[in-house]
């Protein structure tokens, strides 16, 4: 088994994202891993193969509002942990998988919203989609209803 050196943290910009980022960084510090924070701009067109914007390389005039959130998470939690920021357009599941694969992540950290009853039956979960489409281990951070 190879040593874990890269953890990709997938966020959506919600209040619960802070909990997910904190969890991912705590793990990264324990194992001395690099962190990638990924925010997906969801779209119907899969642009993941043609557009992977690395926020670190964008100049200030090019940065969309979402990058402010990514920089905020990095400044709050990195504390010396090597970090790369990713802002990518495309379908959420595909972008997370493609970015994790291209960057060489050995673990993906994401949040999972609690769904109960009939909504769980009818609503497709990104977490469920990821679990069935990747061979990269995924850590799901449970989020309470108040954190969603």
C-alpha cells in the first residue's frame, strides 16, 4: 500500500463546507499530506476534460467569486500544509473523479447530507455516485440538517 500524500477535499461553498475542509486538513496534518480543495461549478456540459482552472494560477482579474471562498478556506485551515486550489466547471461527480485522478489524490473527502424517507429513494446523491464510480477511497463527513 502506497503512502497517502494527497487528499482532495470537495466543497460546494455552503456553510457545511468549513466542517469538511477542517476535517480534511486535520487528516492531512496527521499524515503529512498535501491538500487540494476542489469547488465545482456545476453545468450540464462536461467541460472537465477541456477546462481545469487552477485557481493558484489565475490573476486577480480572472478570479470568479467562488475563488474567494477557496482562498478563505485555505487561509483558515492550511497553516503551512501545502495546498492547491481547483475551480472546475462540469457535472459534479465527473469533475470530482477527473480532478482526483488527474491530480493523483489518494483520498477524497466530501460531505454527505442526511436524506430520509421518500427523498432518499428519489434523489440521486453525489456521494452515492462517487462511491460507485471510483476506486479512490472516499471519506464522507456527515452533515446535520442544520449544517446543510
